C-alpha cells in the first residue's frame, strides 16, 4: 500500500532504489508480453493484441509501432505512456533527418530517448514513465535490438522479453538459441516461448514486427502472418 512518502519522486527504499521507478517497473511486469529476437540478417518482435473490440476501446490497440523506415519499437506497460514515447521517438527521428539530411541511427535514437525517459525520474512535478520499450533497427553490422526500462537505462540485446514473465522468457530464449538461426526458426522460437505464459497456443490476435534484410521494418498483415506460419519447421510441430 502507498503512503505519503511513496509518492515523492526522490524517496528511496532500503536498497537505495527510487520507489517511483520501482512502481513503474512493477506496472510493466504486470503488462502484456513482448518478445524480440534477432538473427544475422533480420529480427522479429512479437506480441498479442488485446481481445477487445476496437470499436469499444479504440485506445487499446497495437503495441508495435513504426518509428522510421528502418526502426521499429514495441512497448509494454501503461498504454498512454507508450504512446507519448512513440510520438517523441518519431518526432526526434523526423527532426534529425530534416536537420542532417539522413536517417538517425538506432543507437543515437535509443540514447536520446533513454535520456528523455531518465529526466522523468529526477524532475519535480512529474512521474517516471510506466513503460518499457524494445527498439530494433539496422546498424553497420546488421540488425540490432535495444531495451529501455522505466529508469532510462538501456542495453543492447540479442533476445529479450518485457512484460509478464519477461525474465523467465528471456532465460528460456537464451538457453534455446542455437549458434545458427534462420528467420523462420527465430519466429517459431518466439512463439514457443509464448507457450510459457499462455495456455492458448493458437495464432489468433498475434502481432509481428519484422526487420527484413532489405533494412526496412514493417508490421506484418494477417495475410503475411498466415503465410509465415504456414512454413512451420518440423521441430516445432
């Protein structure tokens, strides 16, 4: 239960951590799961849509977003916070291109967005963002993934999961990833990981973001998802 001191942004717990940031992380831990995994040539980010009619709750929509032609993001936590951060990332990428005549790099965007998030953990009159993000895009050596948490800290990852049972799924992926992994195996390894937290192993309501070897990010349509899933490898059948 919260008390008056819990609402102060600069209140630390016995372990030296900011309470408001810990509450934000806890909100993320109870939210929908997003799993991302990269190979040498491409990457996937996968989640499930809310089984709620959009006509009734239009603000509960996608959790995957296109930032620019080469960068995509998935977010979990408080939905309105996610929307604010996505808008910030899009505007920043657009401004960078207008000023410098080229696309912003994934690492530069991650650093600037993480710095923006971190400011809300130390500024009076505001609260930390109750959201975690996974961003993906192409760098010089191929596709890359970055995770940003509510504290503003970020890390480069090969495979990660945020949201409900994120740590458990992350450990599962790290144990199962082979040295050589093609795009189809990567996708089905993610779907296999979803079976840890969901009894429903159907492909309904699934949403997939794909970073192709042509250096572009896109959110697959339902038809494209069915085409991908129709090529299920034997090891996952």
